[in-house]
C-alpha cells in the first residue's frame, strides 16, 4: 500500500497501514457530505438548499496497531487542529482536514509475542 | 422590504435554493468577510443568526441582535495566535454586518440584514469554534445616558441676583417679659407646658434678663407654649429674630404656629442645637390667618435639667423686595435653577461698640486657592436687621494686611463674617490676625484669644460659627507672622439648586415662582436672596419637535457630528407635534428617551439593516403586500394564536405636571391625567389595563387623543401567526406586509398581515405576523361541480381554467368501447339520448385518445374556436370573413334594418349623401393676392404714400450706398467699446506719459531704440529663425563666468519702481541647461554666481540646484523672498519673461503671458534705482549658452 500521511502542515507523518482485525490490508472509507439540506413544507413538498461546499470525510480503521503505532496516532489526536492529509493510494492531492472522530480500543486477544495491540477508528473531515 | 431586482419574488419560493450568507467584521480599516478568508478562500461561518430591528407593535424600540458560530480549526482567530493577521479581529466593540442571499441565475446576490457591534467573543478550544454575538446600532443608544444638562432642551439665562432685603416695621412682640427687647422685666411671660420657664438675670443674650426653659423630667418630647406672641394679618410677611443658648441637652427647637380650624398649624421651625453659646436666629414668615401667632419651645428627647435660654425676641412686619427676572419669549418655563451660594463663617460676639464711633479694622490674610470673590464683612444688627457696615475684599495671594474702617449704627455687638461669594470646593483663604480698634485708640477690641488674636495666640477659632458651605479651623502656620492661622475652606461648589416650591429645613417655602404669560421669574418671598453677580442661572425649556429631539439624542450619543447631520441622515416623518418642555430624568438611557418620544406620538424607531435610523408612524397593512407566500407549500410551519398581553381596554396616561405653581400655597402636585376605557371590551375579555407615565404629554388634549388612539388599537383581540419559510433569503423587514394561504376545513384562506418580529437562522426565515385580514381564497368552479382553489396569486381567466389537470388532478375515467368518459368519472353510453347533467359534459370521444381540455390558448393562437366535428372537437382558426366588426351596432346605429350609409344615399333631399348646407361657400384664396405682410409693407416707413411721397426705384441716381462715416475713434481707444490693442498700447503709452525702449538683435550686436545696452559674451553668434532674431551668448569655460546683457553703461539707475516700469525679456534656452544659473529682471547691481540675488532685485531666476522651474525672486536689500512659479524650464524653449510694476507697488510676474505670481511685500524701495539685466552664469568649468532675443522696457517719463 502506498503511504498515507497526516499531520500539521510541515509535520505530516506516515500513518500506520490500515489493516483489518486479521491484519490484512483494509480499505478506507471516503464519503462526501450531503450537498443539500432539505425541509418538508406544509403541503408535503420538499424544499432544498444546495450548500456551497461538500467536504469529504474519511474513516480510517486501524485494526492491528502496535503500542508505538498507537502512540503516534494518539499524539496526532492530541495535537488536533487543522492538518494536511494525503492518501497516495488515491492521489497525491493534499487535503486540509481536522480529526473529527477517534475511537481507540485495546485488542483483548493476546498476540503470540505477548505485546499489547490496539485497534482504532479515526475520522477526518475536510476543511473547505 | 429591500429592493430585490433583478431577482424576482418567485425565485425565493422555488423548491431548489442556493442560499449564502456573509458575516463581515470591520478591523478599523477594512471589512473582513468571514465567508471568504485566505487563499484559497475558506468560509469560516458555521452558522449565523440575526434578529433585525424594526417597527414593532408598540413604541418600544425593537433593537436587532445577532449571533454566529465560527469555525476556528487552525486557530487563526485566537488572540494568542503568534502569526495570524486575524488574531485581533474578534473583540468587544467591533463593527459587524450580516448579509444573507443566494445564487440566482448563476449570480450571487446578498441583502444586508443587520449592522451592529460585537459583544464578547467566546473561544471554544474543544470544538474549534468561536461563539460571537452582539446587537445592532441600538446598542450604543442603550449604553448612552442623558445626563445633565443633555437631558433637557433649552437655554440658560444668567442674572445678577438682587437682594431681597426688606423693611421692618414696628415691634409686634406683645410680651413685656424677659424675652422683650423693649421693656425688659424679670417675668417669663405666659409660657405654659411641661418645661419650667424661668426668668433669670443673664446679660449674655444682650439684655438684663433671659428666659430659661428647663426640663423637669427625662424622656420624650416636652415643651412650653406661648399662645399669643404677636397679632398678625393673613398673607402678610413678618421677620422673627431672637437669640438662643442651649445650656444643656440637645434637640432644642422653637416652632412658630397659628391655630387654624382648632388645629395648630406649623409655620416655621428653628433648630437651636449647637455649642453652648449665644447665637442669633432669624426668619421671614408669612401669616396663615389673621390673629395670634403662637410659639413653642420644644425638646424632642432629653434629660432632667436640660436647659435652653432665649432672649431678645422680636417680631416685626416685613415687606420683602419681590424682585423679578425677565426670561425671553421662547422660554417655556424654568427647568433647573441654580443660585450662587456664599460660603461663610461668622462671629457674633466680637465686641460691643459705642454708637457713632468710627473703628478701624485690619485683617492679615492670604488667598491660597480659588479665584472667586471673597471678603470680610463687618455687621451689626440694626433694628433687628443684620446690616453690613463694611466690606473688605480679600484678593491677595500673598500675605497681606488690609485696613478698613466702619461706623456703628447701634449698640448691638459687632459681628464679622468671612465670605467666599463664589468658587469651587476646597478654595482656601488663611487668616493670621484680625484687629479692631477705635480710631485714635490703641486698645485692642477684638475679644477672642484665639488663632486670629494679635495678643494671645492659641490653637483654636473660638466663637466662630460655620454658617454655610465651609470649614474654619486653626492650623499651625508661621508664614503669616504668628504661630497659628485660621483656615477658611469651601466644602462645596459655588451653586446650589433651587427647586420649585421647595421647603427648607425649617419648613419655609424657599423655592421659586414663574408666570408663563409674562415670562417673569421670582423667588418665594420667604427666600432671602443676596446681591450677586452672574450667580443666578435659570435653565429654561424651549420647545422642540420630537424628530429634533431624536436627532439630538443620536448626536449626543455619538452617531453623528451634529444634530443637523443626524436629522439629515434620519428617515423620519415629521410629527407636527411640539413638546413645550422637553426633558427626561437625569441619567435616562438614550434608548429609553427615544421610547418615551415614540410613546408620545405613537411612532416607531429603529435602526435599519444599513444602520439608518428610522422614526416613523406605526406601520399599517398595505393594500399590496410586500411579499406573498403564494402557495401553502411555501411555508414549513404556521401557528395561529392570540396574545392576552395585546388587549388593553382601559388606558390611562399620566403626563407632565400641570402649570407651574401659582404660589407658595399651590402644591397641587397633580399631573395631567387621562383615561379611556371600552366597556364592551371589558365585558368581553375582562379588564386589561395599560398605564403610561410620560412627561412628554404636556397638555390634556394630547393625552385624550392618545388614550383614544391606543384604545382603538388594543381593545379588541387580534390574531397572530408564526410563519416559517426555510431557505428563503427574501429581505423582509419588520413592518412589511405579507400575504399567505392556508387551507382550513377544505377551504383555502388568503391571510394578510404586518410583520411584527423577524428571525433569521442562516437563510431560514421565521416571522411573527399580526393578521389583519383572512378571506376565502377565490376559487374556480369546475365542470364537475367542485371548487378548485387557485392558490396562485393571479386571478385566473375563464380560458385559463384547467379541467382534467391541475392540483389536485381531476382523474378522468377510461372510456369503454362505445362509451364516453364524463368529467364526473362516470361513463356515458353514446346511444343514450338524455342530455348530460353538470359534470357530465362530454369531453372526450370513446377510444379516441386524449381527453379534450379547456385550456388557455397559447400566445399567437388567440381567436381560435372550438369546432365540433364528427370526431374530436378541434381548435382551429376561423375562416377569413368570419370575424371583424361587421355588427349591427356599427353599421345600423338606429336599428331600422337599413345600413346607415345606404339610408343616406337613398335620401332625395341629399346630393351625394350630403345636405345642401354641406356646399355653402367657405371663402377662398387667390395666388396673386398680396400677403398681409406685403400689404403692410406698402404703407411705407414715413408718411402716407402719395404723389408727393413716392416710393424710390432702383434707377434713381441718388440710390448710392456711399456715406460719410460718423466719428467713432473713441470706441477704438483704450477702454473703448471696440478697443484696438495696438492702437491702444501706443496711445496708452502716449496718454500715460510712458516711454518704451527696445533692444533687439538685428546683427551680431544689439540694436537700441531709446536706450543703450551693454553686453558681454566670451563668444556669440547671431541668427534668425522662426522664433525671432537671437544672439547666442556663451560664458567662459570656468565656474562663475557669465554672459550678459544689461542697461547701457552698466548703470543700475534707470528704472526705480516709482517710475512704474514694465520689463520684458525674450530668451531661449540652449540644448544644455545643467550647471548654470540665470537671472532676468530689474536689479540694483550685477548679481553674483549664487542663488542669493543682488541686494535689490525683482525678477526671475533659474537654478537647477534649487529646482527645475522658474522662480520669482524679490529682494529689498534686507529680506529675500522667492517662490516656485510652477513653470518648468526646458531645453531649447522660448520664454517671454515679464516683470510688470505698472502701478508702482505690485509686482506681477508673467511667463509667456501668464501671470504666475504677484508680490507686494519685500520689494526694493520705490526710489531705489534699478537696471534691467539678463545674466547667465556657468557653475561648472564648461561653456554655457543662452539665446538672448530682445529686451523691452517702458516706464513713466
């Protein structure tokens, strides 16, 4: 897999690979925010408002993180604020993003080497 | 509503919108739009909300407010951001403006909705957002307070106060006892009561005996009463004076009464507390009835043996000087009155003099601070009136000893007063000593051994009593020559307020009176006023219109630079109302003041979306709505409700005080008041009261009218609705009229109302509307007998009615074979003979496809007809000839069955259809007839044409055009109507005795005409070209060398300014004008190669080191002046330089005929001899050139 980078501008780091729980490569979810908002009118019709921007949102699932990898991601979360994101699996485009979600968990199943492993879901929202 | 063009109203109701909004913040220089910041631009606005101000349902000012959530993920708005240019953008007080709009036809349109200020920004670190909020321009009004003197409208009149000293009459005190000043006896008089009243020998009061009032029991109030101390007449004034000494105890009082209706009625109270010294009291009273005057000595609370002594009681009639002060015509009554107050300290026991003796008094003092008038007064009671014997002004700011003298008028004790007539708090004067001696005597009479005693200095100020507004204390200070000084210091400022009809602490009326008819102001008779200078300030009202009051408040609050500017900027409707006494309570906020103004005239005030202040009547529903929500589906919510608070069926208004008090006994305390109620409404809804208190209601008529207006507005219940229209940026405002449609019980209603509140969440519009009308929506009868409500705004025409389509759809049944579909959904068998009923109209043939619809024809198809044929009816254009105006109404107007034209043709009485009268002669013309003008010309110009007055023909030999011209030379002379310039100049010279002289270059040497010329060149060349004849003069190639022409013989003695010379020189620059210096003009000597001209000079200078332009220069031998003419010096360019002193005093500098400067100062003396000069210097070791053309000078002979 090509590198995926995230971090404050000028301090981007390569993220650990996104893997499923079985440590196989996993896909990242990308979705666009709804371009419209809507309201139901008194007669049952719908009125729509087309928004100016449709920011992207990325869901990165790390199913199998070592403690060091987990610490890197945790540090990014703590840093917070505006960051830059690049997924070279998709394109070389840099996006201005912010971490909008962070759900870490420790994997209870003990690995053969006895070291702790973690999983985490990180969601990114595009700043437009 | 704001103008929306080119966007149309229906665009806001379209189901698909692209709403946009802006929040701009003013950083002091630019408006920063948070929706487009950075590059590439980002929109940092997360959400925005605003509630604009507007014309609300009541005079309460509806102020706008706003809030917004701002994204701040990169922290650029945070005040601690180290590099962001926006780190100071969010802070309290920033100006903001909000605009909401959308994209229509590909273009973004915005409508500003609010302009105002930012309140406290709140940065939320966790959510990376900033919460902003604030108000519209009304915020400043809310914060602004109308403090004195801005809280009233008027002017101030300043007067010198006039003493109200009166004249006392004979003694009226009737008791021949110890209080008597006339016939002292050892008798306490007729005093009765719980206090023991004893006559006792005590000369301290000034007589042999005094009255002692001794308390017998401790505790509550005890008194001694005398029921007849004098006979008085109702309404008359009296002067009461006596001496008292509180020997023991406190809270002693002497009250003066009269018994009225069996009840003691208080007239005056004397408070007798203080140190155990004798002191004098006096007051002026007015009798309440004719009869006995009574007195009571009273101690509120005390102990056994508490004692008060009284002596020298005197009651005399008194006629005060009731001085009046004339206020101007525009005065509508005093608002605030201040009277200069003396600060004074007195000593009533200096010494007892001998009548008729002259005494000297010296005082050593020093003014420490303060510039107001201060003086030492010597007083004595003369016939019970405190009389000023001598007044010694105290002005020195260094230790000074002043000596004055006075002569006594009675044997009463001499009293002193130190007076600060005007000044401010802490003004201070120090006294080292006061000495009083009889003239010719060395005996010191000043009796006090205190800080001011020359004899026995001590650290106290014995027997001095503070009378008003000061402190008087002893202080160690040797600067005055003794160990101690007495420090006299003001404790308050100069002026005190005098209020209308006010009582003083003794219960006397001490206010003022005003007569609005005569505009005369006066103090109450009981108020004793001293003479003063500029110490009476009467702030009086002048009338103002409510709109002017609003404008002034806006000015004072800082919105505009002046009241006029505020009025010009304001959208207002003139009220036609005048407020006679415009005022507000001190400290009233600007917002509250404007609310009161609005309440007075039932107006509305608000700041518009653009900040413009509006002051207009309450909005009314309009005949054409500002905006229509045409369909039920244009709204997302619709509430319908009543408001209990809206009902007011009992209105009361309390206005200003009635007319100013007519006298001291006029204490009505009543205000203008009006009430109106509607019993029917009370019966229906119970009573709901509305009470208004507003001093701007200043006449009964306005109160009655406003009660009636408000009652009519509010006695009946009203309906209100809350409308929501999402994604709708239509720029509606409070006060606008809107219309909308709702279905109720299967019937559609069109409602109309006035917006009373409005809120915008992003572009989601919510407004509260007062419903003013609700009518059933006009419907259209359908062929099936039903009603179809057309919810569109336009009224449909018959041809536009849709059958088989529309909303809701009319479903048509599918016809079976051999049957016809009917509009009621049934089917009609073609063989059926019966005529179909309503709703059974056949609109489609069986098995023939689409149903036939009534429809409105498309443009261009107008005039088509529905043609019934064997198959389906079809729309077709009628055949030609089948249309037009061939109607009976046109061609057979009398309806007799015969076409009108044919009827005329058949009439035998007519020829060609016309009656004979149609051929009557109507006059005619002939080609050869002279015109009227030609005939008029034959009348000639002189006399009547005849054999002796013939016309002249061309062959007449006398018809020649030769004529001797009349003399007219004067018209060509100077100043003539047809002045010829050359002749003029020549004649003018001759006429004025002026002599012209020329020098010009015809060959390599100059030619002279009337004068000689000297010249000096290192080389020269003669030439003639299109510009004229020239001699190209050259300097030597050494710095400071020159080339020149000048007066013959080098004389500078030809052209003093007194001879009014006019000097002109024509030169042409060379191709090189660097490193040179050129003077042209009239000079007292040969110039040097410097930028300082010769000692006497008027002319031009060009020096590139000073500037690239010609400079005018003058030098009178002492002072050199120069100035930039603004005319640039260019290479190879001809310049006509002229110095014109034609009037002998004014130097006019011309370049190429254009006046470039005028000088009248720092010129050479008129008699100083000057000569003309053109001189070129080289400032480098190089040749420099100048084309010398010609020189002209003229001057008086």
